[in-house]
């Protein structure tokens, strides 16, 4: 199943799980709409051929949903009944930490084998250097910022560009460095509004004709992107300020080659772990090796921001 927010690469992961099952002569069933479809028994038999031509598609053919029902004991009891009735013996959940929390609770209650594949563009899951969809989202954001830069420099404007990341600044920091942003504001570090003003003043003094400030949705300053723009307009009236919110376009699109390969590797590992009798693990990537971490640890542990990259970003804004 795919659960929670969708991310590019989920289809490639479904394909990988189904093909790995076919390879090991295990039958597989897709569950529509995450835990909601599980409770309702909305299943589809999948074969190696049912997942043709989906590796390059964004979104998820199995659809995704948030399920209030699965948060209740009755909902989970119904889900278990559906699995038993359909003779399903194990489950691969592709989703974020909420989906994994649900999987762990379900396993505790029913001893039902589950393996998680991290699928979220935010990259905020411990136990993997990359979540599925993060690389694609990053590339989408950089491409969009490059385009904004063209109009910013034609009009000598300052653009505030909001990227996704309510609790995590991975997209903002990496897309910001990749697109040459003058400032990057993220949820993990309060870089200070005065510092931003100073930096923008310096940019102007040193002859920059346009500026881009990349802001994560959940920036630590507590101000949203419109409030930040207003703050700069009030304090630096010489700037012609504009705002662009990239929004959900970052969640869609054809997955990058990196996400397709990652999804293929994680899907195979997930099936192999289940066939080995393992459960409650999340598969992930560390130093380009496919590894597994206990789901409980993956949920609890934070994925900290790279301090070296923060330093590089500082130096690049000189
Ligand atoms: P994203 O990172 O994109 O938000 P997510 O997997 O974290 O993805 P959530 O909406 O948090 O998305 O969780 C997905 C679903 O997992 C929920 O709709 C709910 O059905 C189930 N879930 C989450 N937390 C719990 C919980 N504590 N108990 C049972 N089920 C849960």
C-alpha cells in the first residue's frame, strides 16, 4: 500500500515489490487508498505485468489516503479481518512516519508482519539518507527557482520562494545551494531576520542585480513567506519584492532516475526481509548500501541537517 502524502517514486516502489514477489513466486495484492482501503478490503491482485510502464509515473496507482478509522481499535480490527479473509500474510507500507506509526501499532496488536519503505519528499525520516521522492522534489524546486531567477534578474527584483518542508529544511537548503540562493531559511536553525537584512544589504552593495531567498514552509523565524517579504519591504524599501510559493508541484512529476533506482532497490529488500521472516523494519539507504532500521527507531530518530552544507551555503552567499 501507499499511505500518507504521495511522492514521486511510489509507483516505482510498487513495481519493485510486485516484481520481487513474482521473482520469488509469492503472490501479491495491492491495497488501494492506504489504511482506508485496507479497512474496506479494497484490494487488487497484482502480477508482474500489472505494473508495466509505471516506473516513470508520479503519484501512486494504488492511490493514497489519510485514514481516521485506522487510528481506532475497531478500524484496525476490521483491517485485520480483511487481511485474514484475503489470506494476506505480510504487508509493505510505502509512506511517511505517520504510516509507520500505524504499522507498528498494528503489528503490536496482531503480530502482523510489516516492512516500511520511506516515501515522502521531505526527507525527514531517520534510517535513510534519502526518502523516495526527495531527489525528484529537489530537482523540481531547483528548476522552478532557476526560472524565477530569470525574471528576478530582468527586473532587479528580490524573490522570496517558498518550498515544502514544514518541519524539515532539506529541500530548502539543498535547492537553495543548488540554485544559488542568497539566503536560505529553514525550520531547524534560526538564522535571524537581522542577519537576512544585513546579507541583502551586502548583496546590493556588492553589485548583485537580483536576489533569491529560499524559505521552507516551517521557517524557524515563525514568519510565513508573505510576512517575511513585508518585513524586508519595510526595512529595505529600495528592494522590489515578490513572493512565489511552489506548493504541490513539488510533490508531482516523473521520478528522477535516482528515485527510480532507489525505489527498485528498496522494494526488493522489503520483500526479501519478509521472506526471511523479518518484521517491523524500515528499509533505507546509507552510504549507498541498502540497510534496514527498526521502524520504531526510524520514527523516533530525527534526521539532522548537514552542518557542513549550512557552512557552504554561508560561504556561497559572500
Ligand atoms: P507524510 O509524511 O506525507 O505526511 P505520513 O505517512 O506521515 O506521510 P500521516 O497522515 O501522518 O502521513 O499518516 C498516514 C496514516 O497513517 C494516517 O492517516 C493514519 O491512518 C495512520 N496513522 C498515523 N498515525 C497513527 C496512529 N498513531 N495510530 C494508527 N494509525 C496511524
